[in-house]
C-alpha cells in the first residue's frame, strides 16, 4: 500500500507528489490525462512558489520560463491612473524576486517529467472514478477497472473536481461570476505600441487586462458582455476584432485562447478522514491577483510535511486538521481581496464607474494609490503556530557566505524544522529541530536581512516549519516558552 495517492497531476498535484517523495514517502501519482493543459492560465508566480521549486531542485530548469514582473496599473477610460499594484521592493525576503512572470505549460511539463525522473509510481491516462475509506486507509476505484490502496489520498483534480462532489463538499460562493476570454499572442513586431507594464483597463464598455508575459508573450483578458457567446468570442476572427485597439494581425501570432468563467469559490470541508482536497479542487479565484496556483502550491507545501510526519509516526493525526484550519481561512481572505479588485475592474455601469474613478483618482492624488502586492496576502493564523511576532508569515531565506560564495540558506542548512538563531543565544536541546546559528564566526549572513527582520520583531531567533512558514519568534529568555508551544502544537506522538 502506498503512503499517499495524489489524484491529478496539474502543477499542484505534481508538486505535492514531489514534496512527499522528497520526504521519503511512497507516492502514487495519477492523472487521467497524459498531456498537460495547454490553454492560457497562470502567468504570475510568487517568491514562496519559487522557493518551493528551489527546494525541489528545479530552480535552474525553470529559469528560462521566468521573466521579471512589471507594475500593474489600473486605468480609467480617460487614461487617468486609478491604482498601482507594485512588486515588493528589495531586499528580496525569500532570496527570490517577490513576483515573476512565467509560462504555465512549461512549468507543468517540467513537473511531470520530474515525477518520472525521480522514479515515482506515475500513472498517466488513468482516471480515478471513486474513493472509499475504512480504518486502514483509502481505496481508489480506477475508471479502467480495478482498485488501488493508499493510506491517504489528496484530490488535486482541479476546478471541476468530480471527487470533491462525490465526497459531498459544499462551495462557499464569495460572489464573483463573470465570463471572460483569455488570449495569448506571440508578438512579432517589436515596434508595436503596447504598454511597458501590465494594465487593468477599467473601461465599463469592455473591462480588459493586458499582461506582459515572458519573452514575446503578450496576454489580453477581455470581459464578455451580456449576450456574447463565449465559444463564438474565442475564435480567431472575434479575437482580432477585440484586439484591434492594440494590435494588427501582422504584428503578432495568436498562440492560444480560451473562454472561462471567473469564480470566487471555497470548498468546505477540505478533509474527509484520510482524504484531502488541494489546489483548484479546494478553491477557485478570479485571476486579478495571480493567486490560484500560488495558493495551491501553498496548500501542497502545508500538507506535505504534515502527511510526512504522520506517516513517519512523528506526529499524531490531529496535526492533519491544522491543514484546513490554516489554509482555508487564509485562501478565503486572499480570494475576498481579489474579488474586490475584480469588482473595481469589472464595473460596467458608466455612472458607477465614473464615481469609482473620481474616488480612486483622489486616493492617487493623496499618495494612497500604490499597493504592494505581497502586502495584500495575510499571514496564516491558528493551527500549528505560536502567537509571537511574525508567526504565520513566510520565513526569510537569507543569503549566506560559504567558502567566500553567496548561497541561499536552504542550499546549505538542513530541511525540516529549524531554529535560526543569531549569535550565541542559549537554546535547550530540542530533538526534531535543527539549530542553525548565524553571525560572525558562524554561518555568515551576506546582507543582514534575517538580523534586521528579527530586530524588527524584537527577537533573536525564529522557529521555521518545514514549509518555511514562521512557527514563532523568541527574544532572549523566551526560547523555552516557544519550544513548549511547539511541542504541544506540532502534536508529537
Ligand atoms: C486566465 C487564468 C489566469 C490565471 N493566472 C494565474 C496566475 O497568474 N497565477 C496563479 O497563481 N494562478 C493563476 N491562475 C490559476 C491557475 O492556473 C490554477 O489555479 C492552477 O492551474 C490549478 O492547478 P491544479 O493543479 O490545482 O489544477 P489543474 O491544473 O486543473 O489540474 C488538475 C488535474 O487533475 C486531473 N484530473 C481531473 N480529474 C481526474 C480524475 N478523476 N482522475 C485523475 N486525474 C484527474 C486533470 O487531468 C488535471 O491534470 C489562472 C487561471 C486562469 C484561468
């Protein structure tokens, strides 16, 4: 029997399977399709996702698909600036740019290939029809006949998840449901007069998003109007008509297009005994913050170490309840913020749009028009965390100097639970936690990033979870209390 069956090998399932295998678990990885989905979807990745791929040894292979993120400007019909979403300024807290652009099918292909390269039990072209469970684990009924068994199963079978429905999960609807057509072009005329940043055209006549992707990829997302047939609009002739204000057919090649409904939905619950939901199967967001996949990868990182600890017998079953306790409210908050941005963009009533423009232009004039994207993402709360400053946020990854060279911390420090300690602060023995000391004569920080981060929180050490979330911080004399909280929260057996 496998430890975990991962059902669905989109980017979330494939990443989860790789993270579980890295922890030494026996993983069965299944997808009904042998091909990755090739229509336009995710185009923006966050630094937490990049760090996850770094940990899987995929950073170098990903480099060719990645390009810098540009500012997103919200523009009124008269061209006036309504808002700007900015990338987090340097220093890069996780040793990666906070946001980058990328091409999803290239990532998906890389992840699938990595599953094979690492020798996981991969079954492509095989669908799972149903799931049953008893005290011993889960049985998967395969569409082609036969059953396979695993101790746990994670449904990463995407937005249309049939398994989610079978399990009886409900959907909480956060009130967004709009039809859009998404078009990826490959620019052939470098002189084409296109914006040099991303733009949300908040035009009531046709709300539209323009995105500068990597290389010569340029994307338009165009809202469909009442009465427009999505399939008829996602054809070459219709799309060129829609793109006419920006581009002529001789300036670019249409690469791919698709019609979507953008939703804001959160499934409930995410856990059914030994079965979990993750990624789009658990939540769907409109794309205005580029968070669907990033949030799914956070699900994968969160669940992977917890399943590993329970399978190894290092933690009790209650640790698995913290997955939904932490992730569901967090992703719900992110989707609510995204929905609100979407409502700004999608206003189709000219009078309401004019009122919106007046109010947002006043904000810009008062110096309040700029928002740092990462500031819109709240930290985790509840679950396996302490209540100390910084808890629930991504833990910084400082650059360190090793043999005269700059290296990212995760390349040189052990994975798993670790206590990053500045200097000589005393630490009692804590089996299961690696103590990593930084400072002169120790592992030397290159830029003092962690030291400043800790100082801003009145701390001299940070306890980092295996998914690089901050469990908690401690000042001098507070470490015993932090470790005590860790013992009870991490559910050691
Ligand atoms: C226009 C658009 C723009 C977006 N932009 C961004 C962005 O910039 N940043 C971002 O983070 N996200 C973005 N997203 C969201 C992102 O693309 C998705 O969140 C992400 O692809 C979901 O990945 P997943 O692995 O959960 O699901 P999927 O990629 O949908 O994978 C599900 C897999 O499950 C398989 N499957 C289904 N049923 C079964 C079954 N019964 N048995 C076996 N296998 C099964 C399918 O074949 C599929 O391979 C965007 C989405 C859209 C539509």
